């Protein structure tokens, strides 16, 4: 049907089916190793296909000599010739060939701290051969991912890159991270992992664990330090609402400030630009050197120029009062602080994606949360919690502290005491609570004998105070 052209990356011509050079471009442009570790990785890659390379030991001898203990690393013409010859074998038949659609595909994936590599291949008569090499450099946010996140990202990248081959076919994915086998059935995972797992649902795949020393091909590609980075666009894992306000516009701050001061707008603006500008300018006013906006919540907020935005976001996100919350909550903290700029939510999302601490921790689950128990809705000083602290080192004859806390205002009353008995409690209630703040409706304590005794219950019954006993350590 096709006399000449490209189908799935393979050139079809009168000579038959030939491999497109773009599939092996990564190996063709491979730079020579610069250290012993690089040579060991390259020889591991080439050795994986050594059964297809005649006289492999003879060809690779100059490179193997550099691996001898205490040998000086000198890259000479023999090494370069050996390197180029092995590259030639890795990019030609019989190692690289067109796919046999009757056999299952094999995808070898691996990720390192700087990149991820993948190889699409098949196994015929027990011998592996290559269909496609691929590699992708990690961006700044992805370098901060945990090991599991990076390894799963490598799988998602490989399946996205080789999708035209893999849809509708059985796939075996080899990885050296055994935890990935259980992620497909794990329910309590981070949102990012769940999103990636959903992307894998369209493929008929199995994930097999392969030791790192055996997964040498993908391991080599993921650790290459090369200037060029072919093969593939980054994985688009953004939600639609995270891409709002991503259109690049002219600097908004200076145009609004200049108009409020001089009454002029840029001459190059079209009528539509001016109409859009004047429709929103009524919400702004200027008090030199600051610009303010009257927002929809009827609160006046300060407009922040570009050079100050990162400092405010950092303060609300990773400072002592930040807490490393998600992008929506960080943006709301900025708004509540009285600041505003158009790309606030987008910038908050970008900061969270680039935060090392956030990328490593991920989303908090119910297992990580503290139990949240409702507190009675009462007025101030109606409910008090009391408890003893100590014993401490004796100071002026005192060894304990009796503490009372109002549940509404969190007001604290504390007295030092020589012993933790019921007499101290009765005196504390009469002199520090009842006489100063009035008789409460309820008092909460633990089940200690200094709180659960007849004189204490008699006093509370006399004033009509309800006594609630909580579990130990939690009043």
C-alpha cells in the first residue's frame, strides 16, 4: 500500500522496511565516557546485546583495560575506535530491527537523579533486540521527587513515548524498583501517583522486577550527561484549572499605575485592549508608591509587583508560619494577608511543584492526621479543663503545677503546689476560678484520685457544676 514513506518511525521503500535514524539518535550522538564509571555503564549496555556482536571481547578490550585497578584513565585512539564500533553495532541490525507484532513488547525503564531512560524491545528465541531508545532529562521539580515517584514517572514517560506501538498489545515493563508492582492496586497513595496510575489503565501491562545490575541498558541511558535531549515532550500532568491565566500578557502593574498617574495608555493598544483595560481599571487606585485594588470580597488589597511576589509566596509557604500547604491554601493565605496579583494561583502552584520538601512528602493521608474531636459550643469561661503537671525538681518546696484552661478563650490559670491532692484542687477552684471568673457549667479532668473523690464531687454539686472525666493525658 505504501511505496515510500514513514510508518511508525520505520522507513518503507523498495528496499523493504528500514529503521528510522531518529530512533537511535540517542546512541549515535552518545559522547565518549569521561571516567571509569561511564565506561562500566557503557560496557554493561553493550554487553547486554553481546550475543549479536561478533568478537565482542576483542572489540571492547581497549575499554576493559581502563577498568583494571590502579590503571590510569587515558582515552586514546584505540578506545575511541572501540567506542565508535560498539555504537555502530548498537544502532544497526541485528540488535536494532523492526517489531514483530506477534510477540509481546518489553519496556525497560529506569530513573536517576538527573534523567530517565527507556528502551522498547522484544525477545525472539530468548534473545532481546531493540526497537527504540529514549531518554528524558528531569526538570527542577521532578528532581525533588521521591525514588518511587521518579521510577513511576519513567514508566509513564516510556508508555507515553512508545504509545503508538503499545496500545492494544501485551506489554512487560521491567524496572529495578519492586514497589511499583504494588502501586497499581494501592488505594491510599499520593494524588500524583494515582493520576499516573490512571494514565496506565489503557495499557495491558505487567510490571516485573529486575535487579539494578541486570537492568543495565535503561540504567545507562538514565545516567547520561549529554547536552542534547531528544525524544519527547514532558508529561502533561497538570489539572485544567492549574493552567488558568497562563497566557503571557503585557506587564499589568506598570500599565495600571501609569494610567492612574498620567491618564495615558500605551499607543500600540488596539480598541479591544483599551476596552478590556477600562472595564477593570475602576477597581484600582494609587497612593504613591503603592497600588491597591478593591476586590470582589469588598476588601482593599495591595497589588504586588513581580519582584516582590516570590518573597511573599515563600513567606506563606515555607517559613516558620507557612506549613508547606498545597497551592490553593497558600494562595488563600496570601489573599488573607492583604496582597493580590493576577497570576497568584498559578505562581503558588509553581512554587509547590518546585519545593523539595513538598515533592518528597506528598499528600497527607488520614493515617497522618491527628484525631479531630468536636468541642462543646459554649461561652467563655463556661468549661474549664484542669490537670496536674509534674512532679518536677523541687523549687521553694513546690514540686507540681496545677493548670486550668478555659476551652473557649484558652485562658490559662496555673499555681505551684507542694503536693497533688484534692485539697489543692478545692482551693484552686474556689480562689482562682469561681471567685475570679464565675461558676462554670462544666469541669473536665482525668480520672485521677485528686479529681475523683467525695469532697471534690460535693463542691461541684453545691455550685451545680458538671464534672466530665476524660481519658488519661487528654483533658
